[in-house]
C-alpha cells in the first residue's frame, strides 16, 4: 500500500469540498427526493461526482482503477484500487434546507 498515494487521494477530495457541496446543492434543487430515501438516493449522485473529480485529477485513469459497491449493503461504496488501495464509504443526511434563495442550516 502506498501511503503517499492514499494521502493524495484524501487531500484531493478534501480540496474539492466546496465543489462537492455546490454540486450537492444543485442536485437537491434539480431533483425531487423523498425524505425517507434521501440518504441513499443522494449517494449515487455523490459517487459519480467523486469519480469525476478523481478522473479529472488523473488519480484514476479507467474503470479498472476503482470499483463501486453492487448495492447499499456492500462495503465500501467506492474502492480505489490504483494508485493505492483505499475504501470510501458515503454517509449522508440533509442538515440544511433552502429558504428563499439562501441555504440555511
């Protein structure tokens, strides 16, 4: 396991926090989510964005570099295989809402 590559992946995702939050806010506005299923429904969108970020940063180059869980009961949600083995597990909940044109906690 290459610790340097693991750190690069983690730092890339942490540096993408603002992008991810903006992306999630847009997804929430553009889609209808049920209160009961929000947590699982939003994760598919989030996984796609994380994969897009890692592709853009050339951390993952093709579909052989990662694998997605077959369903919500499998661990991890996203397994990075190359450049380093790393498990990403998504947990989500809606802690904010849009009031008018502003997001409120």
